[in-house]
């Protein structure tokens, strides 16, 4: 059993080897204050707009750098954890039990190592999915989107749904840390003070119907009667897709029904 065990543990460890360190972003330089006294109003507005854009870019760069740092740390941790399990197995391979009790103890250690290595890989995968969800959210924020007014109920619901990126799908769950598809949109709109029905089969009758060409962030999107998503703009939706997945950003399908909560 030693050779198959070492092969399995070695392949798990190899998932976290051979990757170079990712370069981190240099902070975006701040512009010096712009003197606008005596200049036309249009120029002052443009200068302020560009200043706001630069500030937003600096904040996104800082968040991206933090995500990359955490991703590198996660990778190193998984590498060290899986290496420790592999090295323990190699050390055990040098011993030859000479009685039934020692043989049973060796078998127990082998089973424990396989379980531990499996747990390390699964934990690393969950962390990677979380980092990916955060990166997608950053990409979404940097796009020019046709968003509702910042303090509108739809905007509050969109922000609430996006704050749950990476949370696991659990059938029947309504938050705040796990959701099914209808539970996510119900919870998000509840944060904006709007009541939605519980299931997709009822939510598909909430609000008013909207043509796909008129979809706005916050609208409920139904690929079919058994699944609901929330539009976030630019042809994208946020959703709790299915068992085994996490809350994520996806592309909106072509054949969908859309409802706008009132």
C-alpha cells in the first residue's frame, strides 16, 4: 500500500509546486491638486471627474494587491501542509511493522494521512474560489455600468448580493452565509427593505415584466421557472447557481424572463 499512498499524496502536493510568485501592483500615483479657480465650470467638472476616477483606480489596485497577497499566502500554506503529510508518509515507508498491533497502527496513520491531504486540497480549492469571486467583483466595479441611483432600493439589493460572493449554495438556505438561488435574491432585497416571495415559482410573478433589452441592475432574471438570478449590469448577473457551487457572477443567458420588483 505504500507506493500507491505515496503516489496519491505526491500528486496532491504537486498541485502546489512549480508556481512562480505573482508580481504585486505598484500603487497608482496620486495627481497633484488641480487649481481650478477662474476656469470654466465644464473644466472644473472634468477635472473633478478624473480625480474621482483616479481615486477609484487606486482603491481597486489596493484591493487587488491584497487579494494577490492572500492568494500567494494560501498557496504557500497549502504547499507546506501537503509537503508535511507527504514527508510523514515517506518516513513511515522506512519502517516495517513486525507485529499485528504495529501493522494496525501503520494502517491507521495511512488512512489519517489520506484524509488530511484530501482536506488540505479541498480547503485550498474553497479559498481559490473565494479569491476568484473577489477578483470578478473587482472587474465588475471597474466597468462602466448603467447602474441605478446609488441609494435606490435596486442598488442596495445589488450591493447586498455582491457582498455574498463566495458563499456556498445550500438548498433551502436564505442567508446570511449560505443561500439557494431564491434565498439569495430574497435576502438581498430584504436588505433594501423590499419583500420578495420565497421561491422562484412565486418570485417569477413578483413586480412587473421587463424586456431583455430594458434590463437594469436589480432586475430578477429567470433562465427557467426553477432558477433566479439578479442582473448587475453589462449583461452579467449574480447568482447562487447550484449545489457544490458558490455565489458567483455569471453571464446572462439569451432566453430569459425578467421581472422588476416594485
